[in-house]
C-alpha cells in the first residue's frame, strides 16, 4: 500500500506523474453525421472546423440509474432498491457566433430539417430588399418528422489536455453521444448598449452514450516527473527536471 501524501513536494511529484491537473478549459466538440444521413451535412463540410472552434461551452454527460423496489426478501429487512435500466438526460452546448452566424445557421438548419423544412432561401447578406422579397411559406404546409436515421448524428465531446505541441494534444476521455439531435435552441438576446459577442445555446437529446478512455500516461514525455507543469502553478508547461 502506497504511503499517504503528507508534503506539498510529494503531492506535486505524484500529480506530475499523472501529467498534471485537468482544466475545464480544455475540450473539443465534433458532429459526425453518418454517410446514410439525409441531412445535407456536406453543406457545412468546409466550415466544420469553424463550428467546432466556436463551441465555447460544453459538459460531460451525467450518469443516472432507474431503480425498482423489492420488499419482503428477509424478515426485518427494509425495501431494497435494485437497478434495472440506465437513464440518459439532455446535454447543453454553447457557441459563439461569427459575423456569418454560422453556428446559428447550422443548428437551426438541423432542427428545421427534422420537421421537413430546410433552408428557405439564401440572399445577399447586405440586400434588405432581397430579404423582403423572399416568399413566406404557406400557412397550410404540413410538417413530416424525419426518421431518426435520417437526421441524427454522433456527437463527440472530447476532454483535452495540453502537451508540448498543442493545447489539445492529449485526450484522456471522450464521450460519444449516439443518435443525438437538437430539441431546444435558446432565444438569442439582442439589445443596444455595450457590444457583446452573440451566443447561441442548444440542448441535445440522445439515445445513449459511450465513453472512450485514453491512457495519456503512455504518451512519452521529456521526463516521468513534471516539476513545472503550468497546471500546478508553473509558467512553462511540461518543463521536466533538469531542463533549462
């Protein structure tokens, strides 16, 4: 049995062997539409990296279990709670918007496609008259909901950490949200006054999630002990002992 850590230098040495502490600012999100999807994901193929880059808020999904109650098993024993199925709740993502409102276009297009409404029309970005000239959809139109295989995708939420080469060079954990789709897009507030970056938030439902575990300790580094990791309060990330 390993001895308890009682001094700060022992703590830093132990954490250094674990490649430092995890930071909440390290993550990547990617949408992976299958080849058989009917959603025109290729429309955003050249902008995929921009959408991923503008995602500034995410969360690792929770885990919850549905239980049943069993009574009368033994005399004097209280009711026993036993697990019978897994429960998956929603996940929220937040995006910063560029001047082209690319994340908002992608999310609203995806949501509209689920209910049988794609992009209405693309007009010149600075032509007000062209916007007014776009015909409004018919009041009597119907909405046919798409089949899940045609409109869902897998969402990868990757918890990343820094290494010597990149801020997301290590991926110790990845959550794969299977058959995900947007069910709610929050209102985007607009107002005069001090300028702020426009944000859009979306909530996703999914059938289940799986977890991919990455062993970042198996990645070779300059030393087994990292004594000046920036996550421990240092100034130079991953500077090993004896390095100048």
